[in-house]
């Protein structure tokens, strides 16, 4: 039997080294204004961090944005704009409930400080899970492995890893055993 995957969901990933002074800056952010959109046992900055002139000049305009644009240019990714940006810190047993990012095209997570092998995987739900659950359970495991046909794709965080995916996909973060897991996340909108 031949299989043709159709309408795949594309997940983009690369490694962008984390500047040492960014972690220190995040400690300062942790003393400022907080927001709570989906995080438990941790904190998030408001999602307008890209409008913070100091943060933007030190880390976005002169480092992160050129790096991600360089990576995306290798696949001719269309022009885009940063719509929102924030930093999250999870404490031990911290996690994010499953959610989506409305009003944008892609969401990203850049892992700034991660202790490996402590959990905290990014879990992206299969948008076809409901319709295909019975088939997936019965399918030859080799096919599931080859085409990533699972109820969720769990991505192990590593310092410097950047993951970008369609913002309409339900996703969350599984509980982390790390004491100081820091991520910069954001949303982008494709420019017409």
C-alpha cells in the first residue's frame, strides 16, 4: 500500500546561541510587571516586550531578529513582522496549559535557559487527532514513526533551540522539574 502525506503541518527549528547577558536581563524582567496567560508555577512578562526600547535594542534588533531572518531566508520564508514577544520563567513543576495564539500566523519558542532531561517538553497537538485516533492506534507503528502520526508531537527543549509552528495548533508545555527554565516566545504575522 502506498501512502501520500497531504496537508502537512510544517514545524521550523534551528539553533540560535543565547547571549550570556540575556539571561541576566531576564532576571531583571522577573522583577517587573507580570502577566498570566497560560503559565502555572512561573511567570510571563506582558506580551509587548518587543516594544520595550532597551530590550529591543539590546536583544531583538541587533541579535535575535537578524539571526532568525537569516535562518528563514535559507528556505525563502515570506516576509513577516514580529507581532508580540515575551519571556517566561518556569519554576520547578511549572507548565503551560494547552492553548493557541490567535490573530497571528506563527508562534515561536526560543529556549534561553534549559536544564536538560528535566521534562518541560513543548507538546503540540495533532489537529486531526479526533478524526484519526482509531486509525492511529491500529496503524503499523513504522508508519506512525515515519509520518509523525501521533496524538501530539513532544519536543525536548535545549538551550538555544528555536521552534516555530502554525499558531492555530493547540500546544502546551509539560511539567518541568528544572528550577530556572527560561523561554522567549512570540508571534509573527506574514506581510502581504
